[in-house]
C-alpha cells in the first residue's frame, strides 16, 4: 500500500536540515552565491561533517549505509535554498558515493569512499562532448594505453563542477570506433593534471558549481585511475548504464522539486502580503487559480519523486 506519511527518520532528517539551512545558508548568502556563481566550500564541508555524504556509502567505508530516500530528501531541502550547495552535494554523495560504491575496484573504494563520507570528495561527469549529447557511445575523446599509463586527448562539454571537483569521471574511447559499445573506458582525471584546461560556460541556472568546457591535451594518468581497476579497461559501457546513472534522473527530479517548492512558497507568501485595490492579491480569483494549479503540480512532482526513490 502507498504510504503518504514520511518515515520518522526522514522527518527528523528534514528538521535537522531545516536548522542547518537557516543557520549556515541564509537567504541573502544563497542569493549572493547564485549572483556571483560562487561555491561555498565551507558549507559543503559542514554537510560532510554532519554525515550527509555518508547516506550513499556502506558503513565499512565510513558511511551510514545506502538510503536513497534520505539522499533525495537532502537534495530537495538543499536545492530549495541553493542549487550551488545542492548541486555539489549530488556530485559528492551520488556521483562519487554511488558510482564508486558500485563500480570502483577494492583499492579505489578503500582510498576514495572514506574521503567522500568524511570530506565530501566531489566527482564531475565528463561524458558529453561538443558533438556528443544523448548518443554518448559516440565519444571522440581518446585514451591510448601503454603498460601502466594512459594518455588522454579530446574535449568535453557541459562538465558541471569541473573546477571544484577532485576528479573528472571521464568517458573515453580506448579502441577502434567500429565497436561502439565495447571500446569505452571510464577514467578518474584530476582537473589540475598537466594538460587539462577548463573554460567556463555561462549558464542561467545551476550556478555556483559552474559548467565548463574541458580540454585534454596529452594528459597522462596512471592505469590505476581506470574506474574498476585494470578490469575496467574497455568495460565502460555497462558501467555507464548502471544503477549510479539510473539514479541521476531521480537526483535531478529532487533538485527540480526543491527549486519548485521554494518558488511556490515565495509566490504564496507574496500573494498574501501584496495589496492591490485594497485587498491582498491572493483574494483575486484568477491568482487563486494559478496558486492552486502550481501547488497541485508540486504535490504530483513530490509524490512521483518519492515513489521512485
Ligand atoms: C546545465 C547543464 C549541465 C550539464 N552537466 C553535464 C555534466 O556535468 N556532464 C555531462 O557529461 N553532461 C552534462 N550536460 C549535458 C547533458 O547531459 C546533455 O545536454 C544531454 O545529454 C543532451 O545532449 P545535447 O544537449 O547535446 O542534445 P542532443 O543529444 O543533441 O539532443 C537534441 C534534441 O534531440 C532529442 N533527441 C536526441 N536523441 C533522441 C532520440 N534518440 N530520440 C528522441 N529524441 C532525441 C533530445 O531530447 C533533444 O531535444 C549538462 C547540460 C546542461 C544543459
């Protein structure tokens, strides 16, 4: 049977976040981060210290065990105030926490997952390219492998969080193009590696974390940076289509829900305080229709998102 009431631990988590947001993410500060395209690292660090990044990570690596509903709750709450903080949270708890838990080698898990849980380590997705969008198996960025190293060349587009991340989770072609789905590999490339250049793209939304064009010019990385270890070489396609990216749709829905909720709450409050013709505008029938309509859509969005979680 469908449950419309939140579980007790989720309600408590929401209250904790409400207090955190009022104290550490005041409205004026969030407005400034958005205007300046700024990422408040100190707030991100405090969220990690509160244990929020550990919601996707097993206890043996310092997390509290995977809880997708709790993760979605955090995304909704944070994005209702600041997409800069909420976007970086997704890139840490989900991009890093979920993908590395599912796909990394044991050595990579031991080295990186405790850092996600404790420090909020961030991954950026380097998948799209100037001529590659929905059809990701057509990537042209290449990596040529010698014994222990790979040399990466190519261009990525729309790489969100490239300048604040610890690694760019990069999809590269590692063999002949006629085997479209076979010769793909995922790599962890530090954004400050020699030969990596970041060029900011101006965006209307998703500010703070920033979105970048990334150029790789003979970037040399160790074979240890192949996601999944050496067995991950040429095994990128099933990794890409795995559960980590599945949940990405849910992350974006939770982000949209948070943003929409904040907009509806603000519109609702404004309609009660704004007076015209001697009465609040919320008493005008056409305005009431609009408010009722957006609140209905918001509720539908909430039910769908949490049902999927
Ligand atoms: C703000 C922002 C942040 C982003 N962040 C990242 C990121 O961090 N990392 C990353 O790798 N990418 C990122 N992206 C890229 C995003 O994943 C791509 O925009 C997306 O994959 C679509 O690619 P495209 O824009 O090239 O559109 P295209 O793939 O060129 O599609 C154009 C249109 O055709 C439609 N279409 C395409 N193929 C089909 C099909 N088979 N059937 C029906 N319709 C189809 C699409 O729906 C779309 O309407 C970001 C994009 C934006 C806007």
